[in-house]
């Protein structure tokens, strides 16, 4: 046991003291924020802007069809399909005379193919213009209709969850974000730290360091120490990220004006209901801060963080043993590692696909069973836990998932240790999965 602890200490300290570890720990959250901000910016600025000429044979679309920053509808004279490009238009829509209720096809011509999103938006605006015209024909004033539509947007949905005799407010958007974010982090780290274990084993084998080490420690101790040590590095990094995020959030509040924070405090004490018309008394900035804080307070963070640590470690240990087994049978050719990694990486990718569906509907049979099976439970169960325990995830499902993951980790570690024991000292031979299975299931 003391030898295993020494290996864990060596693997942990050599990586934590590395400058690259410090840089990635500090820069990774900033890179994630920059990536999200950049993606959002590009999604907004990168949208295709189209200037569309409309040839209307009905004389009612002008004034009824609504433009947007991405879609500008105009009704020019002396523009047709032969010269719309020269006139500065990207597309031209030809709308024939429409019947009362008959299905009619209208045509859009473009130099380049339009996207499915743009096509859907154009179709929605054409249909909305037809609907407005029909309402006006029925005697309803368009200005009055727009005014009623604008004034009617005052109802706000608030979801509550009943659990064990108590009622608690919930947020589907926050649950989606937590579930997807947790699953994505586990997905990425299983690849990163699993590959780190495999590379470490491969380097020790090709450099013949493993021969020296196995002369004083058992192969199982060597493999276990390497897996646990690298896993502790990952856990340390996550805990540092949590501390960093909390510190940045606390520091950001110092830049908020004092009167705004006082308004936020008043909103918190009054549960968002100040005297007068709800939150009208508070400033817009205070309202936004309160809404963000209130939304985040609906999540059960102690349970989420505890389960995340468990499934991060469980998923890592489950797959890291398999990555170590692959690293032990690879020689100098890295292509051998790529071919042997496929049966390990495919369940991880398949689990990610299930997770993307489970985070939208966490109660489907596929999501339930995938959250219990150890191959997929680390990602899928975190996607479901964000929606609540025991409401969405009953205690028996959580318990079965944890026990199966622990059992799966013990099984993969035992089988991988048998492969590792043989493969770590084998040189100059290509090993297939068939041969690795034979090593894993032999009796001695």
C-alpha cells in the first residue's frame, strides 16, 4: 500500500508542479467564457443579411409583411427576375394572386441557395402577413391588433416542483444549462485524462522505465497509482475552478454601484415583490441581477456538486483503467493506440449523444437506463440530476446508478490489471483486442 501511495504522490506532484497545469487551470475558465462570448457574437453577427424584392399581385403584402435586421422586404418598381441582382437585391419573391383558402405556391429566386432557417423565417412572415390581411378584411384594425398584441405580453410563467410535501420553484433553462455543462465537462475530461493515463503508460514502457518499476512494485499497484494520481490532478483542477469562479463572482459585485446592490437586497427580502407594480420600483440593473441570482438559487448546488464529483471520479476511473490497459500493449507505433482506442471511445461518444437528448427530456426510458448503465451513467445521470432529486431522479435510480458505476469500475480495473500485467513487459509484438480479452479472462 505504501508503494501505491508513493506512485500516487509522484504522479500527482509532477503534474501539479508543472507550469502548464497552473496556466491551464487559470486560463481554461477564461477560454471557456471567451469561447461562449465569441460563439454568441459570431452567431449574431454571422447571420446572413438579405435584401429581398417582393413582386406582389395582391396589393396587400406591402405594410403587412414585417422586416427584420436579417430580412429586409421591399416593393420596388421596375424590378424583375432579370435585373434584381443589378438593383442590389439578394433575392426576389414572386407572389401570384391568392385565392380565398386554396393552397398557393409562391416563388423565391436567389443567386445562392438560402439556408433552412432563412427559408423558414420568410415563410413565417408571408403567412403572418396573410393572417393580418384576413383580420383586417374581417374588420379588425391593424394598429389596434398590434397594440393589443404588445400589451398582452405581461403574463410570466413560473414553474414549481412538488417534492416530499414541499413546493420549490424550478427553472428548466438552468437545469438544461447545468445538465449539459456537467455532461460536457465529464465528456471532455474522460478523453483528456484518460489519454493522459495512456500516454504515461506508453512512455514508461517505451523508455523501459516500467521494467525497473515492476521489479519493486506489482503491476496492479503501478497501474492503480498512476490512475488515482492523475485523477487527483483533475479533481484538484475542478476544485480550483470552483474557487476561481466564486472569487471572480464576488469581486464582480464590488464594481456594482451601492444603490443597485441595495435594491437587489430589497428585492431578495421582498421575494421580488416590492410595493407598487411588482419590480417596477427597482432599477433595470437591479432587476436583472436579482433574476440571475434568484434563478441560480433554485438549483440544489450541494447535491449537484457532490454528484458531479462522484460521477467525474467514477467515470474517469471506469475508463482510465481501460486506457491504461491499451497503453500497456502499445509499442513504438502510435497508430496502434488509435486503433485500439476505438472500442473505448465509441461508448463515450454514444453516451454524449444520449446526454444531449436526456438534457431535453430526462424521463425517457433511454435516458433512465443510460443513466444506470456504467458505460454511460457519468454523463447521462448528471444531465438528469440537474432536473431534481427525487422528482425527476428517484432515489432508487440514483442508488442503482452509483452502485453499478462502482461495480463497473472494480470490474474494469480487475480486467485491465490482468491485461496490464502481461502487456507492460511485452515488446515487439502487435496485440489485438482478441488477445487482450484472452489475457483478461484467463484463470491464472
